[in-house]
């Protein structure tokens, strides 16, 4: 398993990515997510340091320091959206049956795959994007069980494991997606948490909207109108509603993503680990009516062995 960190992709128009062929189906999009992670893994980890991912953020606080703050001290500061810092370079060898708790995953940078035209040719590259969501996009309180039979395996069970997020491309287009690590089964490359330890696995991304959501025409997945009432002429006759089929027939799409993590800090006294991650997933499909875009995020994570 190769660790993937989005090194200079955000600094040089994602040069680390190989152009992808035209994708006509959602299945091919999902399959290519693993290829993106593999391509990213070819870049050196030193690139993460170059863009500041591995460096501790200004005024970073440890878990114990955050626990000492009152509600009013945290309110309005953005600290609730940040992961704790880990100090130390120890090692921890967990045993089967232990848990990984209080996991926090904080994105630091986002990119969206777009077709870039140059010299009469187009190719797909990841374009740096700006997050538009307020400070509620960090995942927190995630926990799951650990197994260790020569290699650490983390199985995610519960927690705040998804967060609706919207990013904006340089041209102004906004892309919503559900940042998610649901059903993560991360397999490690060793039996001990220590600096350099790597683990990763596939994740599931539920639909950005649920069946109760109604679009501007009052159509929904489990409630609402079956068709756009104001456009009867386009939904009758011999061809039926072929032109508006995807808009009228809402679906709850569950797509697949992938996340790779590398530990760079371990505090044996507090049983804490921290490091960097990179993840790929698909954006919102607007309940089946739009082709999703590929989203790339990178940032930091924190967890505690219990």
C-alpha cells in the first residue's frame, strides 16, 4: 500500500496526476479514484512539508489543552473545527480488541477535477478550489475497533463521519459534496503506530440529499410530485418524459471513495497519534441528474488508542 499525499498538485496545476480518459459512467469514475491515489503515491512525502501540511498550525493546541477550555472560550474561535496537535515521536503497538477513538479529520486543501484546454487539446487536471462552507467541515468523534495480526486494521463504526461541504472553482462554479469516511476499513503496513506508519482503505459516500428533499419543482425521492407540473407538454406523448427522466426520477446514490493516512506524531503517554491524509471521492449527483466530479482533499488527522 502506497501512501498518498497531494504534494505539488495544488501548486502546479496537479502535475502529479496523469490525465484521465473521458468517463461516461459513474462506475468508471469510482474505479478511477484508486488510480488517483496510486498516482499521488508516486510523489515524495517531502512535498507535503513544502506546502505546509505536515507543519503544526499556528497556535495549535493539544487535546488536554482543548479539554481545559470552556464553551465560551471556544465559541466563535473556530477551535471546534480544528484537530488537536500531537507532540512526540514514540511508538504504540495496539492489541486486537482495542479501539481508535476521538478520531478527527480536518481538511486543509481541496481540488476538483476539471477539463483544462491548452494548445487545442483538453486534459483532466485537479484545480485548486476554495471552500465556501463555514467552519463545520471537519469530521470528529469517529471511533472504531482495531485488530492486529501482524498488521493493524481499523474498522470505522460511528461518529460524525460525514460533513456537507461546498467548494468553489476559480471560474465561480460551486461543487457540493458530502465529505465522508463512512464504513472505512483502513489496513496498515505494520503492527505498530510510529512515525512513517501508513494505512488506508475505501469509504462510502451517501447521497448529498435524502429522499425527503424537494427540488424547486416539488419533486423528491420519497415524497413530492412525480414530474414537473408546470411542464406537462415535455412529459407526455409518445416519448414520455425521456428528456426530463433524470430530473423526475430521483435516486439516492452511494458512491465510493478512498483515504490514505500517514502517522508522523505519536505520544505514548497519552496514547495519541496524529498525521496527514489525502482522500478522493465523488461530488453530489443532484439525486441522479448530474454527472459527479472527482474531489481531492488533503489535511491532518488525530486519534487516540483506547
